[in-house]
């Protein structure tokens, strides 16, 4: 195993550990003391713990996940299962450990639902981004993702977990629990997708200029970005136009504009947000990406 591979593996497990510990801490701080319904296997653990308090939530999650991991091994393979098993163990231990060490007090439920959901979403985003899950419905969502690769992970988890939130509300005998749980799940889904996909935001510029070739040359040479030439026609003039299309990073937008307007002060530019930009200069395609 090369040094680069070892470094990447160590970095991945570091962030998986951080995300898993954060997950356990946030769950004990925001969800449990404020009776906020949580989805997935952890939510079912809340239901069981409500009726059988002697069964710790973390231990319940660990035991129930065993058959799910056996099932997942067949369809996902070893790497994701190993990282997910590690994350599941760390997060389960964290949930029970923080509950024993710290006596978390209730707070305003709206604040707990929004902040807790966002923080859980952030922790899941870290874990998913490094090729792991926390088991349970996270693992189920990852399996479904194989058949529905276009579906964002956060939205998928939101759909799967809503039914469990209702069960938690029934167990606590409180409809408010479900409503706050819905708020938390929406916040969680939004932040999870933001961490996974929002940080991958790039820009696409469409440039219309009579000096298209000169602009194209300077972008390729000085910005080291590829340019695609599209053929267009002016609706009013009827003259042929060359439209340049260029994908670039957000931090490069100032340099790009300076290059263009130094060559042609009358250039027309349209800049759009772009996501999932894959290829040279951007991220590398991976078949098993989330």
C-alpha cells in the first residue's frame, strides 16, 4: 500500500470518526431530552427505549444493524461495509457514552429541532462524503441509491425516516414529537445534501464576443480551463455568433472577467451555478459515489 493510499485512508477514517462522535453527541443533546422524534433504526431505538428503558439506544442500534450489514455485504461490497461498520460502532458507543457521562437538559423544542437536525445532517454529510454510513436506514438508503443514483441522499433519507418519526410520536404519546421530528428531518436532509453536493458548486460561463478566439486562447493558457465553442446566431442581426462555454471554480470568477473584458469591453457574459462537474480540473467520477 502506497503512502498516498495510507494517507487518504487515514484522513477518511479521521473524518468518519469526527462525524460519528458528533452524531452521538448531537443526538443526546438535542433529540433525547427534548422528545424529538428521530427516523431510522435510531428512532426505533427511541421507541424501544421508551417502553423498555433498560435497553440502551446505542446497543439496540448495534444489534439490529448486524443483519443489515450481512445483507449489504452482498450488494455493496467490503469497503463500504467496513467503513460503515466502523462508523456504526463509534456512533452507537458515542450515543450511550455521552448519555451516561452528561446529563443533557431540555431546551426549546423548536431550537432543538432546527439546530439538532442541521447538526445531525452535517455529521451525516461528513460520514457519507468519506464513503461510510451509520448503518440502519442510512445503509438502506445507500442500497437504494444503487438503483436510483439520481436521488440525493438527504432526500432519500427524509422519505425513509418519516414513517419512523410517526412511530416515535406514538411511543411518546405526543403528536408534537412527530411535528418537531419532521422539522428536524427536513433540516437534516437539507444540510446533508449541502455538505455532499453544495460544496461541489462550480460555475459555467457563456461568453458572446466578436473576439471569441482571443478570449478562448487566454482562458486556456492563463486559467488552464477548457473552452467549448458553440455556434449561435443573433436574432436581431442574423449574424453568426461564436458562444464560448467554460466551467470554472467560484474563486476564479474575478480573474475570468478581467481576462474577458481586457480583450473585449463589449463582451456579453452569462454566469450560472453548476453542480456535479466531473472531468479534468474538477472531481473524478466514481461509480459508487453518493
